[in-house]
């Protein structure tokens, strides 16, 4: 019998399960360079962590005065990202172990991401995480991306779980806000350390300020067990 009662777990993908941000940065840098923006830095990229790709390129268009349409920019960035994602995405080892612990107890799990369905599929297949994470929701499939709760609520619906029985793992402030808006508990693992004091993270049930360096599969599992016992 599971120690986790009726808990379901919903994972953000980028920056939470896998370290895909370097690939997103490189895809973005190459796309912008093609349009004459050659000084796009990692610090510039960090402001888009946790934001959907469509919202990112829409902001680029306005911020940099790009003549290309949002659709053209989106297609170009996604094409470059998919090339990188298929060959060089790294899953965080402790997250992989955590998925394994949950799978061993048949805990319902889902991925809810701002990435496109194609990008999610490429990353999960490339890292082998698709074996344990078969329920997937992309922001492309719902009306509004994070910080709106839509992707998490849709993930809960597909799992057949009540929002209050779901625990979200997130690395970005918009995702933490989305989990809170969905009425779900959240384990926050900030990807950008300087964002740990963002007000959105103050709403989470567990904040690991050290990010992935502080996360372990066993401690997260034990926290879920305690959470299940207290609910």
C-alpha cells in the first residue's frame, strides 16, 4: 500500500526535471542573432525562465522591434531548440530518482509545461523519462500559460485528481503562482537563485532556496509522506 495516500504529483519540465535552459538560451540567441540582435546574454534569458515560448517571442518582438511575426519567431526558435533537445538534454539525477520512487508506488504523475508538445516529447524521450511520465500537458493545449493555472488544472483533470490532492514541483515564479492559483501545494526549487525571494515563492508549501543543489529524491519523498499524513 502506498505511503502517499491519494497524492498526485505534477512536474514542471524545464529547469525542474531537466536542465534545458542552456538549450533554450542557445536557441533564442541564434534566433535573435539571425534578426540582428547579437548581444542577447544569459542574464537577458533569465527573465524568461518559466514563461512560455510563445510569450517569450512575443516579448522579443516588442522589446527589440523585430519585423518578423510572432509565428515566424516561434517556429525558428522551436526548430533550433528541438535540434538541441534531442541530442543534449540532461535530466537531474535526483529528479530521475524521485520519479522512480513515485512510480514504484503507482503515484499518478504528469508533466505540465510551457513548452510545445513536440519539445516535451523530445526531451522526455531523449532522457528516458517518458517511461514513467506518460500524462503530459503543454501550454499550447490550454487557453492561458503560467502564471495562469490552466496547465496544472488540465493535468489534474487528466489524472482524475482533485487539485487539492496535487503537489506541483516548480523552478520558476510564474509556475509557483500557477500552482497557487490552481489550489495545489507546491515544492519550489528555484532555477535562478536570485529569484528565491520572489513573492510567488512565498505561497509555496516547501521552498528549497538552494535549488537543485538542495533537492534530494528521498527528502522530497519523505516530505510527501508527512504531507499525506497531515492531510
